[in-house]
């Protein structure tokens, strides 16, 4: 019998122990394991071997999401921006946590009836 899987489209996001109401379909993350570089070296007689390294500059976690442009979300954004390296982000639906997170963007605040604010955090690799 085939297995059934559920697409995750409504994750639960917590920032500094506060559950955040996020815009639908806006949550994404990078685990922060770093990008791999693969090089080929000659082993002679037409044979090759590979050398793999991790680009440590890319070994950082990232979490981003959008929130509706409400008074509360704008105040939260201000709080998050004021903390360098001390935010903790959890995405409960997939059991990942990023510690030592910094909000790295300075988002536009769209004051419209369907306006959202994009929030991007970077920090240690997600666990």
C-alpha cells in the first residue's frame, strides 16, 4: 500500500518564545550545512577521483517568513532587529531551531490592505 504524505503549508513559527502569526505559504529555511565544492583530480590512465570540501562561508542557517502589516508585527520586527545574535527561531512543524539569530534585512513596511513585511534571520546552522 502506498504511503500518504502531508504537504506542510501552515508551520508554527516561534521567535524568542513568542508564537508568530505568519502569512500563508511564506515560511522557508536553509539548514546551514554549507554548500559543497566538488573537484576532480586525475588518477592517471583515464581514471579520476573527487575531492569534496564545504564552503564554510555558506554554513549558516536562514529562516524567513512574512507577517501581515499590523501594529503588533511592526513592533515585533523592531524588537527582533535590535537583537544582534540573540534571537531564537523555532519551526515546530519540522522540528528545527536556529539559535544566535540576527534579523539581517531592513524590510519595507507595506501599509496596504494586503500588505506584508518580510523578515529574514541568519545565524547558526539549524538543529
